[in-house]
C-alpha cells in the first residue's frame, strides 16, 4: 500500500503546483479548462483515498490522515519528504 500512497502524494503535489501556476497566469484562453481538469483529478484521488479510509491534508507535502473511532485524526503520515524551498 505504501507505493500506492506515495504515487498519490506525488500526483497531488504535481497537480496542486500546476493549479497554482495556472492561477498565477490569470484569466487566459484554455486555462480554466486545464485548471478544472486538475481539480477534478484531485477530487478523484480524494475519493479513492477515502475508500481506503485515508484523507488528504492541505500541507505541502501532503499528509494523509486516518480518523479514529471518534472522528479525530488518529494517524498522520507524510509519504514524501519536505521539498526544498
């Protein structure tokens, strides 16, 4: 399962970075469509992880969380090392 979660983490980072770059370009032809595609793929990943009881945080790199019996995060894991700034 760890390689799968790492691959999701890499995809999340790449797609979040691309959305951020598109946002910086402003309102140009084709940007809205590409941005929507990346956001849709991020939602798909979130749904797939949810089926495995993992939830993605907003951190960079992303943390994956599992909820405990009372709904609070019980386990947090960052599959990628912190990227250099």
